[in-house]
C-alpha cells in the first residue's frame, strides 16, 4: 500500500457533527499517573496512537500491567514506588517529546542506569532543556554532544527539592520537574511562564500536595513529596489540536458547518480559537462543562466569507504553538497582510515547522517573508491553485502532513503528499474523519 495520498479536488460543502480522537496530552499523562497509582485505573476514549502506545510500552517495561478491553484501557498501578528497574534497560519514546521528557521526571529516583531513545525526529531535539533542571534533583545524565538522544539517566534514592525558573513556556519541561518533585524531600518551587497546564489539573484532581498561584505572565507552583496516588478513572475528551484541522477546513470551505463534540477547551490550549475569532471566523462553544478540572465543550464552526488579517499577539503563542501551521492557511486567504512573531519554538518541534509553513505557502503561490522567529503572510482571498504540488521529506511530521491535506482540500490543485503514515503518532483516524466529511 503506497505511503502517500493524492488529492485532486476541493472538499464539497458539508454540514456534519463529528467526534475526533482523545486528547494526546491527557492520554499520555493518564498512562503515567495511572501506572504509579495504588490500584486499578480505567480510561475510556484513550487515544490509540503511536505516542500513547509508546507510553504504555514503557510502563510495561517497568513491570506495570496494562490491559485493553472493549471500549477502555485498564492499568494496574503498583503505587508511587512500584516501578521495577533492571540494569541497562532501554526505553523508547518513539516520536513523542512529551513522553520522552516527562518519563525522565518520573524515574528520577531509579537506582539503575536507563537509556532513553527515540525515532529520527525525536533524536534531533534538545533534551538539555529538561535534563538541566532534573539534574539539580540529584540525577545524573549523559547526552550526545548536541544535547540529543540517546541519553542515559542514573537516578538517586535521595531526591532533594529544587527551585526552578521555566522561561520558555514549555509544558514538557515544567511537567518533568513537577513529576520529579513528587519524589523529592521538602518543597519544590517552580516559577513557570504560561503554558499548558494538564499536569497541574490532573495532580489537583488527584488531591496531590500541589499549590498553583496564577499571575498574569507566569504561574508559581509549589509541590511537596507524594506518598500515595489514588486510582484515576478518566473519560478522555477530544483533542483540540486534532480538532484544529477540521476547524480550519470548515472555515475555508464553501457554505459548510461543523460541530465537533466533547472537545477539551482548556484555556492554555485555545489560542487558535482566540486567533481565528480575531480574524473573523465564526466559532462558538456549546454545551460547556467542567470535567476533572478540565473545560469541555462542543465547538461549532461555520464557513467564513471575508477573513481579516491579524498582527498576532505573541502572548497567544504558547496556547496555539501546535496549531500555527493551519492558522497560516487561514492567513493565506485573509484580505491583507498577517504577521506572526516570536515563533522560534516552532523550529524545535518534530520538524522545523516555521520553515515548513513558509514552504507550503510558497508552493501554494502565497507570498510570505519568514525569519528565524517570524512570518509575514500576504493573503489572497481569491486564491485558487491550478498546479501540481508535492510535499515530502519533512521528517514525517504529522502536523505538516495534516496541514497539507487541509490546504489541498481548501484551495484545490493536484497534491501528492508523502508519508501518510505520519498521522499514526497522534491522529491515526484523521483520514477516516476526512472521508466522513466528504460523504453526502
């Protein structure tokens, strides 16, 4: 079966209600917390992607039993100190930086040397940003010369609390330190630039000894040593990052309307909603509720006629960091020039995403000027593509693939998009949902 897809025409008008897959960030965190809980935890709608399966495989290596049953997963937690470590173990985070960084915090007290590896893309990413603060707890790390994988960790039985100033807005680094702090004597103090807060939400829901003081531009977090974690039964909400592709597809399609059911609208994740509303896109939340500290809602989107350009406030970057590639597609159809700045972090993702965003726009015929941390997009409301476009060699970045599919279905042209298996890391059901939207 070919590992590419061909798209020859734009998507027809539709009016649909859909579900998208479970939230990846919450799915990975559920696996990790359930594995150190005291008892049996269950999860429905767990995302069954390569990233989440990698998390399951790692906790299995540490002696934790995981069972998949019809409609849900079960993890038999052995308690906060229940992991079993063997000398010279190797664990594989696959493509997931979230998993690779968080697991290091969780095994900060391992008494054996453990090797962490990942796939080609993950092995290019900077792990010093997380090993540097974690080493202050007392663990020892060995990395490659460019601070990448593979690395080894030698934990310590005497984990001491630290003070940590997280300046990048990285939820992964912050969360890794929070997980390590659960094993440290004393109180760990974290000052963190605003970023995703799923770890804090889950810890609070579990009644763990955590206190969060929210300030305008940062959070102050205090964590004391954890003695016991109760079981965590969870119905995972739909992922807003996965929903983003259908939000944009609907906004750019003709006379279409879409409702995406039961989506996690955590305020640290809805930057794309704020940005698109500023651009005049018709989006609303319905049936809002709170579930285990997370905000959940149905998202309703209608096709937009005139799209306004935006000078995007950089304060929204952290809450939209995974969605900028599809946001750029909306800017491509705006009536004017849009400007996005402070995006250097995009090129530290699975692929250099800022460069790929610029490349896709250029292939489409959209003038843009990109620097190392910004992009200016000259929108064309009447853009119609009548040429062949090939997308390949992008380090199998799932978001580059899905963005290319949305561009092809929104603007036309003949697209050949390679590495369709890239979606297995985060959203294996993506093309099936696309097919559902095409059905009349």
